[in-house]
C-alpha cells in the first residue's frame, strides 16, 4: 500500500483523533498532489470527462468513495463515482448520455459505452421532517433528496475511508474525517455515532463486513460492538435489495472470508436461516465443506477472470436444506425425481422471504439440483440426452463439488469425467450400447376405429 506516509503526516497535523470523530467536523485536511499517489492515468476516461465537464461549467466536482480509496491503496477501482454541487437536472443538461434514476437517492448515470459514471449531488443534513424530499421512519432514511454542501455530504458518508474527495480542480485529496489515517492503520470506522448510522441504513452492517473481508481491515471497536444487534434490522430491508447485497458480499473475490465474518457476527443466520441451522449441526462437516468449497471456487474463478453465476452460488448455499427435504420425501415413498422437483420449489419459496432470488436465476438453480439424481444414475440410453442439456456442465460441476465435500458421489463424478475426457468413439460406445437382456417390444397393430 502506497500512501506517501511521510509527506502525508506533514500535511495532517490537524487529523481528528479517533475519540473526537462524530457528526461534527471541522476544517478539512487538504492533501496536495505531491503528498498522495493518485494519478489521472489510473482514472477512467469517462470519469475524467465528467469531472472536467462539471468543473468547466462552474460546478464543484470530486471523485469520491471506493474509487479514491482503492487508488490510494494502489489497487484498480471497480468503478468511479463523482460528487458535485450540480443538481441532477443540471447534470443532465451537460451530458446527452445521461439518465436520472432512483427515488430514495436521485442520481445521474452518465454512460460511456459499457462504462457508467455515477454522479450524485452533495447530500444535505438529515432530519426527521416528513416532507416530500426527505423522510425518516424510526431513524431509517427512506427518502433523501435534500441537497447540501461538500461538508454536509462528508458527514453523510458511511466509513471514513470512503469519505475522501479527489478534487479535479487542483488534484488534491480532501479529508474531513481522518480517512487517510485510517487507511494507513487499516481500520474500518463509521463516521458519527455507530448505532445511529446503522439505524439509518441496516445494510451498513453488511458493508462493514464486506469491506473488512475485502480489504483485510479490522473494524474499529466502537463500530464493531453494535454491529450484531444492528444487523437484526435487516429484516426491515426488502429481499430484493438484500439479493443485490449478497452479490456484492460473495461475488467480489473474498466470498469465503466474508462468509466466515458473517457467521462470526451472527449475520449469516439472518440471511440464510435454514442453511445456518443445518451448518450448526454437530454432524454437518460435509455441509460446511460444501459451502466453503463453493465460495472458495467462486473466489478462484473471479481472480482468474472467469464468469460466475448467482444460480450456482445459491444452489450450493441452499443445498443442505434441499438435501434434507429430499431425504424426508423419499422416506415417505416419493421418487427421487419427484422429491428434487418439489423440494426445490419449497426451499426457494422459503428462502426468498429473506433474500430474493430472481426467477432467471432460481430456474437455473432448480435445474442444477434436479439433474443430480440423473447424474448419479449415469448408465443407459439417457446419457446422450443428459450430455446435450443446457445445464449439464453446471450440474456436472456441482456433482464434482459434492464429491470434493465428501458426499458419496465420487464414483459418479469420476464416470462423467472419464466420459467427457474420452474421444468421440469412446463416448459413442458408452452412449449407444444398449442394455443386455432387454427384450425388444413388439409394436401392436391397431384396429381402425369403428365408423
């Protein structure tokens, strides 16, 4: 991590001490270009164009949030966000490729090909006033379109390391909350009173754990103590929004570490209650390995630049509740194929009460599950049909995952592996060979129907 420590310390004599940090901020620390490592060559051309256009039009324009944090840490940002004193309608007038979105937060999205630069107007101070543009319910912000100053916007940011502003006017970094010091100390600290900030938006509990896992930071004790209790308010967040947060938790390259932290702080049980109950069983070693291996493989694929799908991830996370339901249904006399079909519907229906799973993914998740008993009955005339199915590869990978976790499916997994590694002749021999001793059924001649 490059933070130009010596130069920074020379310009940071007024940094707020940890015990002094609250919602009241004083003069910002201005860190000049010579004292930080952010280079415009590492900022996307789209973000630079937005910053320069706003600045040329007479508005304040700052790069802010995770993009600034990652640049200072010497890593490549996933995206770039801009904060400005221009209002959304004013932003839209400057960019033909702009679209305004959002109700809770009115934002401008400026598109450059596949890249989108998110532009937000400075947020104003919060209140409990019940008005058209600002609404708080039991301390939680449900609508927030009150605009303010740069200083007010800084107070509204969640973590100090995300409250660093790169000023395109002079290439300095503006620090209101001691974020630079926290970056150096690798500390994750909420701005203001932690309980109040968590209450404003319970999703901040998930963000705290995600950043801690992703960055390898430790959570400041004041922000850590109320985290588990505050996470209980996630029940008030819509399952659809929590699905989007799950993607961030598990599909950014630190899924396994995030899962461990979610379990450590008792948050995983709020998101996946049935899975968590299964994992708490003393004899759940195989189930735990199944989830951990799936998350470990997800991290590896992301690091290798390979695609990952939420459908496979949810298939693994919900596998143990499904497996237990299937066993119970088979014990009552249901066929394996019927049991997988019915249990898949039931497990997903119960899960989406907590975290949504859009149909475009849930259909694939169920197909992965439903192919498992077919893969375990590998020989016969249906092999060729199974190989041709769209979800065969995902179902096969899932079978391998089960074998790695210790389920008794290693023989079936090895058989399908050998089949795919063999040449066309070998595959044809396996697929086309009829079963011995099977009598050919004679076709009956039907009599014509009476007229």
